């Protein structure tokens, strides 16, 4: 039993540690260019990463709610939001028309193979991360009305 305990403990600590950092995964931009996830978090700057999908109603509600107050957030904290779609190859064609109709002022990235989502250990969307210096400093899964205000409080806390 003791022989199993140490390797298991090391493995669990590795998994826990890896989820505190932004994984190194190649994503795609809306025009098909490669974008490395390490470029999401600028040094010293707070970044919001939102994992979402076109078929996820809570995801759309969250991104719509944030969109209404996002210009204020940017003016006050210089925060940037990256909305990463986890739509697969069957539904990714819905992303561009949806965001065109929404008028979101976010950088939209695509994770069609769910590599980024898997590397984060994310079971469901929406998943919202707050990142500073490539470290995940806040993580929230799901959405309920008003959660965007809690997120903004966290943004201000880590922007100082």
C-alpha cells in the first residue's frame, strides 16, 4: 500500500499544479491562423478567458451580460477577454454567424478538438478563468445572473 501511495500522491500533485497554469495549446483564430494559448496572458496584465459553445445557453447569457459592461471594465482595468469556443467540427460553422449577430467585442478563438478544455480539466462550459502572469488566479464554472459583477470584483482585486 505504501508503494502505491507515493506515486499516487505525486501524480495528484502534478495534476493540481498543472491546472493552475495556462496550458500550452495551439488554438485557431476566426480567420484560421494559429494562436498559442501562452499568448493569452500578457505579463502583469489580468486576462479573462471564457470557454463557451454556440449550443450552451448559459454561455451565451454570460457573454451577453459581460458585453454590456465590458467597455467599462476595459476603461477601468485594461482587462482583455478571450472567448474560446469549444464547438466541435460539426457545430463550429455556427460560431462566426453567431458572433456577428451578437456584436461581441472579444477576441474569439476556436478549440475545436477541445485540447485546451481538456488540458484545463474542464468538465463543462461555461468556464471562466481569470489569469495573471500565466497563472489561473480565479476559476468559475456555470453562470447565474449577476456572476459578471463577482468576476469584475476579482478583476479589480488582481489588477492592483
